[in-house]
């Protein structure tokens, strides 16, 4: 297993319980995985009026009809049992007065179907799953080991090469099967709600090993994040009556969504804020303002406690007396390593799950609280199938050369005496993606991004790691991660340039409409020395033919 | 924007130093942001652990002007104003690997030693296909401990860890509490038995863990809760709890501490023999251990004890029995709580 967030641990648990020995590589301690940052909750149609069918429909509609409906059916069917299982593992969920699991409402859902644990659902799930893994003896967790290469030959994966952060040692791990669950890649963008470790490593490693990346151009932006840090201000703020204003004091959402105004869906509000700023109606720091002052101290401090904490602690702003500057930030990657509903990639023995993977259940736009669910449902499926494959196959053939080649590449980077620091290259990558591959896309900007990424790639060839220590060298891992982000950024741009329609999170100014006749298909990208090679895969439709998406 | 000097601990054991970096940054800047700025713009060889930058992953605990804190949650301003500089050091009680990164092995070992997972209760299996029942009272027991992000700030701040390698430490004990109050867990008795002899009574009650916890888990209070529960469930089996109980009854009797009696009741006669040298030493330093004369104002003392004995106070954090769930084997008795 590469990755120990919810997806990686759930896959591991399944493989262990099927009687296999499992090794988990994780660059962070499992409990420090980004899954722990999820606040809102996890969807399961457990309410009295709700049904699996409704959950499927909402998800397909939310996806702008790009999700594979067979995969969505599995997701929603398994949701109830998954949540109950997590409860039995010890998750401390919020309860209704009668003791049953409490539910809250979330955007895009027809019923209240989001099960939650205060404002720390991800942490609660991560704790319980780690507790469950801690009970097992057939597992070894390699904490703070970075996978730096996936070894494949003859269409099959043979293992992983990894770097031990604490000692700088590089080692090979031969494996019969490998599950990649390395989580988000938000750090490709300058503004993101994701953690610093969210650098899309697994996607890049699988891509280089010959796996398909799917639908990478679909990048979800959350409308309200703090401008400097990208820390998320939840929808709850607008739910409680928060109002967005531009620098002229105008409540601009009245123009974009006359009926629901500030409560419009994520993508609509993100586009509105971006437009206001682009057309010169933003504040000098390039933001719009979210006002809560009119709600009164008591309401703000009791109902929006967590937001108050974030603003005071991380931005030095008191939302009781001042407006909160906000701007949309990258939030979620719908795309990822292509898998089928069994978690299989196109390489034998290679599986993927969680945010690093793309089954696809989110299509062109993910609904809130569906991705925690995906990590667990498809983590389990990938783990079970990886175990089955391992049981039937011969040992992975990892040669000493596999390890030494990876090691040599690493050392070449490490021992270089001069060049550009990774931090500067990373900043350039992030600002390019932010400026040119953001919420609205034009062919000119995308072409410009492609050119700039090409330049950054050339400069990356002389990237200089100043830190020569073997002990916990973050300068070195920064440089490695930068290479991964660069690969994924190129695929995002290529997919976005090719897709001449607007669907879900992908909005082209020159093609503002969805085009089902030509584009109801997944973008598939394969690595080549000249850059990504694109092909397309039809979407699986079972019950719901595409309709216009109106809320 | 003030210019803020950072004195940062650098190097590995055997070769350490402090480097000074100056940054012009707004006062609300989190210390983590400042350190990352140093890394990106001044010295890329500075190393530290970090990930979420929003106080949820628990990676970035370190000592800031001597206090164990999350770097991402602590703004530079207040500390700078109080001390004129920011001294940044790795956490204490854990071996330094390099710069601000420590070896967390011992911390995690303690975590794993408490059996941090639900132990099934054969008499009360969890319901098939639905959630386990839980009353609001039972849910209320989980108020603080699920907030823990395992950042080890408490572990770094704890003087008992520093002085006694056997002490489980605030985080592991708070985690233990989380399982002890869980109605789904079947090892209530064994869990308390496991810590009663050792760890519980090594806590010095200095409250530094409470002060350093970024998530308000208040570990010292959880340890106190565990002591109470252990006394209720197991009785005063060993020195620590006997001492606490006898201390309370001893003062109730005479109004002043009768050390001789306390030692006899806590240690037993044989145990006391071992304390003779200490007694002689005490006497030599003029410390009297004779019986005290009766005190004045007994009524006030009695009134205090009456208050303490109020049933609602005795029910301080009992384990709440519920439907299909095993409760404590005894009702809270009248024995005084931890003194
Ligand atoms: C602020 C925020 C709030 C959110 N709220 C919600 C919500 O309310 N509901 C919802 O459903 N979703 C939410 N999401 C999305 C959801 O949290 C994520 O999609 C999901 O947790 C991803 O889980 P994962 O297991 O795929 O990855 P992660 O939890 O990120 O785990 C990735 C793992 O891979 C490891 N790793 C990475 N690279 C390497 C490498 N090279 N070598 C070894 N190991 C590696 C890491 O150490 C880590 O253990 C939110 C996201 C954000 C950013
Ligand atoms: S960086 Fe995650 S707690 Fe500070």
C-alpha cells in the first residue's frame, strides 16, 4: 500500500483480513494524513425518506453526467454498511437524541444524508481506522517513507522504490500487487485548501509506470478560502446568513443567482467571485468580502465557532467586527489514476483508490461528503482485489538495478552543486496554474500555461537541492514532489485544451455549453517522452440519460 | 510590519547551534508560515515537520519561547511582544533527529501500549447491520478526547515523562480514557487495572499538559477522571489510590495531616519499616511527625466535607450504563476521591 490516509488504510485492512502480509508506505504518519482535515461529513442514505436511488441520482446529476453510473451505484449501495462498519470500528459520530446517527444537509443532496462527527469527521474516521489497523499484527507500517518509483515491466507492476526520510536510505519493496492511495494534488495550485503534503505523488508515479490518468482537467474550486493560506471557510457561513460583497459594497450574488443569491452552489459562487475580481470590482488584495458582522456577536461566536477560530488564528481577522476576505481555492481533484469499479488500473497488479484515483464516481464535479465515502468504499474494494491478485500471482520481480536506477537519479539531483532552488520553481508552477488554468479557461491562457510549464520543466532539469543531509531532508523531498506536480500539471493542461466544452468544473469561455454529442467521454492520458498522449473512454450510463443541470 | 528575530535550533545531537533569521512580517503571521518563509527564501536546509497548516494533522509541535505549541496555530506577535524575540526549539522529551524534527518513536510506543482499539465484549456484541446504541449521556463522555490530534505538545511539556520513563504520559492516558468511557468497549476493568498501579499516580498534576494542548483535551483532567474511576471500580488496591483515600479520611478525622497514620495506612506496617531512614532524616531536620492537637473550627471542616460528599459530585464522570451495555460493577461509594 502506498499511502495511509482513509483509502490506503481501508485497502490495507481488507488485504490483512483476507490473510495476507501487508506493508504500508506513507510519507506522513498515518494519523497526519490529509483525510484528517475533512470537516463536513460522509454521505449515506440512512434517513427514513432517503434511498440509495436518490443518492445515485444526486451524485450523477452533480457529476454533470460524467460519472460512471455503475461505479456510483456501488458507492451509494455500500454507503450505509460502510458508515455502520466505521461506527463499529469505534468512530465517534454525532448522535441524534434517540441515539441514532445524526445527519446534516449538504449541497446538491435531496435529503439530509451527511453523517458527521462535529466539525472533524475526517479526523474521527481516520482515528477509528488507525485503531482498527493497530489491532493487526500482519501489517508493517513504514512511516515517513516516500515512494519515489513504481516499477513496472511487461504490463505488470513489480514493486515500489522508496526513500526513508529519517535516514535518507533508498530501498526496494518487491510486491505481488500495489495499491496507490496517495491522496490529493492540490499543491499544484497557488491557492488550495489542501495540506502541504498534497502533491499528487502516486498519480505521477503510476503515470510514469504506464498507467492511465483520467479526467485530470476537472479541478474543483471552493468559493470561500482565506486568500493567503487557502484555509477553507465552510459553506456554513453563508448558510447562517453571511453575505458576499465587492469593493463597491454591492451584494453581487444578486446578479449571478437572483433567487438563492449567496446560497448558490459552489461552482456558481466561485465563478462569481472570480469574475468580480477579474473585472476590477474586487478589493486591492484581489478578494471579495464575506460579511458576518450583521449576524451579531452571539450568533457568529456560537454557530460559526470554527470559522471564528480560523479567522482569528490564521488570518488575524475578527469576523464579528470585520469582513473576511475570501477568494476561491483549489479544493479537490476529480481526476486521477484510471481504475475500473474493481479498483484495477491498466497495469496488472496495480490498484488505486481515494482522491489519487478516478473510478469515476465524481465525474466533472464532486458533491460534498461523497469523497470520504469513496475512500472507504473503493479502498476496501481495491484492497480486496489486490489481495486476490496477490494470492494468484508470482512474486514481484524487483531487480537490484530497479533500485539502483532510482537511487542514482535521486543522487544526481541531490549532488548537483548549483541550480535553481525547488521553492522558486514550485512558486512559478503554482502561479502559472492559478493564473491560467483556473476557474475560467481560454485557449490562449491554456497555451500560455503549456509553454510556461515547458520552461519550468527545462529549469527543473537543473533543480538544486542545497541541503545535503541524509536526515529528514525536506529540501530533497520538495524537489521530488515538484517533479510529480509538474507531470500532473501538464496532463491537466493537455486535457483542458482538448476538451472544447464546459462541463462541471471545467469551464471554457470559448465553449460555454456542455456538449454531450462529442464530449460525454473520459479523457485518458498516457505518459510519453514528448508529453501526455490523450485518448478517450465512453462514460458508463445505466439509468440516467443526461439532462440539463439546474438547481 | 515589525522586524522579528527568530533564534532557531539547528543541527543534530553532538553538533547543535542556534541560527538567527530576521523577517519583516505582520504580527498575525503563524510561526509555521514564518519558518517556511525562512526555508523558501533564506535557508533551504532548515528542516521541520508540517503538513496541514490548520492545526489538524498534529505535525508541527515545537517549543516556542520554551512553551510546547503548534507552530501553525501560534501567531508571531504576542510571543514577540512578550519576549522581544522568538526562540524556536524542537519538542522536549524526545530525541532530536535534526533541527526541529524529533524521533516520535517513544511517544507512539506509549500510544500503542494502551491497546488503542475497541476490545469486543462477548456478553454484549455490537448489533448487526446497525449502529451501536448510545445515550446522550454516553455521548457526552466523548466531549474532549476525540479532539486529540496526537501532536505530542503535552508529551513535550510533561515533567513526569522527563523524570520517570514508565509514565505513559498525558496523551496516551487521555486516549485510554476515550476507551474506558466507550460503551462499545469490553475491557473496562482490565484497562483500569492496567494503569492503576503505575501510570495514573505518576502524574504530578502540574497542569502543563492542559496549558499546552491546542485542542483543549485537558489530559490532566482525564487522568484525574481515570483515578476516580479506578478507585470506584477496583477499590484502593495499591499505594497511589490508598494514599489519596487515606489522605482525605485522615484530614477529616483530625483536621490536620497525621503523617504517621497516613504512612501506616498507605504503606502498611512492613512498608513503613522501609521508611524509617526517611523518618529519622525528617526528624533531624526538625520536621515533627507527632500527633497534632485538635484544631479549631471543626464545623467548617465538616461543612467542606459535607459539600464534597454531595452525591452529584461523587458521580464525577461515572461510566454511564446503558441499554445493552455493561456499566460499572459498583455504585460510587462514599470513599473520598483523589485528594
Ligand atoms: C479542507 C478539506 C475539507 C474536506 N471535507 C470533506 C468532507 O467534509 N467530506 C468529504 O467527503 N470530503 C472532504 N474533503 C475531501 C477528502 O478529505 C479527501 O478527498 C480524502 O480525505 C482523501 O483521502 P485519501 O485517503 O485519498 O488521501 P489522504 O488522506 O490525503 O492520504 C494520502 C496518504 O498518502 C501518503 N502519501 C502521499 N504521497 C506519498 C508518497 N510519495 N509515498 C508514500 N506515501 C505517500 C500520505 O502520507 C497519506 O498517508 C475535504 C478536503 C479538504 C481539503
Ligand atoms: S501543520 Fe498540521 S498541525 Fe500544524
